[in-house]
C-alpha cells in the first residue's frame, strides 16, 4: 500500500516563483525514507504540504490513498524547532494532544508515561523543558508526537543541533521504535551519513526550484542498531559516497537540466 503518493507537485511563492516544481514521490507503508538536498530548496515546504499545513499550487498529494485536504490524525510532524511548551512540565506537554482530542486525563497520562519510559526519560516527567538537555528535549518531542499514534511521521531535522554521540544514540533508539511500531517515516536531514544509516531509500533533491533529482536504494541490515560499527563500515561509506555524488550533480545542474 502507498502511504504517500505525490504527483506533479508544484508550490509557488506569492510572487509566482516556484519553490517546488514537478515533484514526484512514492513512499510505501512502513518505509523509512530520507530526503537530502541543498539548503533552502523546499524540503521543509514539501513536508508541510504532505502534512496538509500548506496547499499545493499544482499537482496532487495522497496520504493512505486519500487526497490531502488539511491536516490528518494519521500524520505526525516533528519540526526543526522545539515544540515543547515552556510553561508546561514534560508530562503536561505529552498529554496535551490526547486531552485536547477528548482522551480521558488518566488514560492520557498513562500513555504519556509509557512513551516517556520507552524513550528513556520517564524520570523527568515532572521537570520543566528548560531543565532537560537538548537530547532529552528531542526525546520528549518524539513522545509528544507518538502519543497520538500517527501511522506516518514527517521529521524535519529531528536531531539538529545535537552533539554527534547524542545524535547517534537517539537515532538508534528512534529507528528501533519506528521499526517496532511499523511507522512510515519521511526524514529530512542535511547529514548524508545519517540519511544513509537510517533509511531504506534516500531521495536527492535539486536546488530551487526543488524537485526529485534521484533515488538511491540502501540495502543495509534491517535492524541496524544491532550491528556494531555499521556506521563505519565499507558498505555505509559506499552508499554515502553514492549519495554525495548525486547531491553534487543535482547542485550543479540547472533546473531545466534536472526536469529533462
């Protein structure tokens, strides 16, 4: 089943200039794909269009075989910026969504604590966001999204701003969690190594107007978190260099050449 199907997608600015043009993308149910490309080329805009937060100028987007018409409870989105409410404790942040949707407060709290436990930060449930490290805040943000049980997760620089060790640890935990839950994930990152390690497919986008330049299938072990030093293996390095080469090609070609 196609979880996401994008055809001939275009998005223009108020001045009529294309941000995205002729974007075609298919993501199967349960698949983890990453999108890489030059800075400010429409990657985040693409996620917002899939999430129903913005309206396309042309083309179509289907999520779970239905045309996107506004937001859907099936989709969760993690933004680049921290979305935790600073005036709420962590447990209140995580229960906010379910309670807003009418879930009983006791049930919402139980679910929230379960997710915080899964992500290893249940001991910090009664803390304020400013009392948590950046890595813990990102874990809390994931809990805040996952407690709503989305089947599709859109991630915009999920681990941005974290140090390398923290980033790697959360990436492994996140990948395992998505595998266990069978979530479909579209992951935007500027780190090619991270895109390769996490994904089954990496899509390379061109510079403005953004479009899909190429797709690279990543054939690494499914349970990557169980393979010691996989990040530093020859196989990973080969895929990273392949993606890097396509990235450089897409960056140097004109939009006309990419469309052709």
